[in-house]
C-alpha cells in the first residue's frame, strides 16, 4: 500500500521538476524585462536632467534666471509623467508574470493531486 503511494509520489516529484524549471525560466525572463525597463528609465531621467543642466548653463542674467525658474514646473511635470509611465509598465510586467506563475502552479497542483488520488485508490484496492 505504502509502496504504491511512495511510487506515485516519486513520479509526481519528477513531474514537479518541469514546472519548477518553467517557473525559473519565467522568473529570469521577467527579471530581464525589469532590468531593461530600469535601464530605459535611467536613460530617460538622465536625458531630462542633462537637458535641464544645459538650460541652466544658459542663465547669464536675472531675466534668464527668472525664465529658467519659470520652466521648473514643466520639468517637474515631465519627470512626474515619466515616473507614472514607468510604474504602469512595471505594474503590467508584474501582473503578467504573476498570472503566468499562478497558472503553472495551479496546473501542477491539479496534476499532483490527480496522481496522488489515483495512487490512493490503487492502494485502497490492494488493501481490500
């Protein structure tokens, strides 16, 4: 009786390795996407900052300084919009990953449950 259950458990354990490998591959692909997003974001923020610094170098009198200060609001708006866009992209990527991971985990749980159920039925028949 226990031999059949252990055999079924061992078989399902080997079946578990495939989905774990799949989850690992999905996690690595997700990390690559997140790193790419971070690099793109860093480039965008650096470009915004460099543009702002170049504008600051054009300040040479009180009037140009007042003009520079007047454009601070639009700069802050651009940075805020970039941050919102980045967070939306990250949220979308994370949601996709979570949905895929849950799907793989649910499929594997059903497969293991079915295998153990069959093994239990077989063991019960042998015991009877």
